[in-house]
C-alpha cells in the first residue's frame, strides 16, 4: 500500500491543471517521455474552474495493454457465465418470475410491449 508521502508526491508531480499545460511545456515533455517506449506514468489533468472536469493522460501503448486486460476479463466472465448457464439449463427455476420483476423493478407493461414486438418480428 502506498504511503501518505507517496500520495502527496503523486499529487505534486502528476496532477496538472489546464493552466499548467497551456502555459508550460509540460504536455510536450510528457509526450516526449511517452515516445521513448511504453510508460506506466499516469497524469491527471483537471480544470480548476470545474472540479468535475478531469482527464487522464497515459501512454497509448500502456492504455492499449490495459484495454487488452479488460477484454480478457470480460471474455473470461462471459465464458464462465455461459458454462454456468449450460450447467443449470436443465435445473428447475427456484425463483418466481414475479419476484424477479419486483426485485429488479422492471416495468411489466414495457416487458409485454417488447415481447409483442419480438413476436411481430418473427
């Protein structure tokens, strides 16, 4: 776990404002550093006038690698759910449909409209 001083160091060195980027060569320096090869350095850019306006700067190759991990995790989860569904396909349902509709707060009228649309398409 990171220490408080590590967190403070990150804030001091890696959190930039729009002004920091516009008035200095910081963005060029970051991009030049990224051009040397994959980097795990992450920078936060924020607009001091709008606290919700924040973005992350990261190396393209690093971001691509993170997306690859995300895709692998999603594919694995899909495969696990598919296998679990196949295992359970012949088992009787133990939850009443009305309970599911109630728990998920589904709109029954919308479900009926959607099912009618599906039937018409077939």
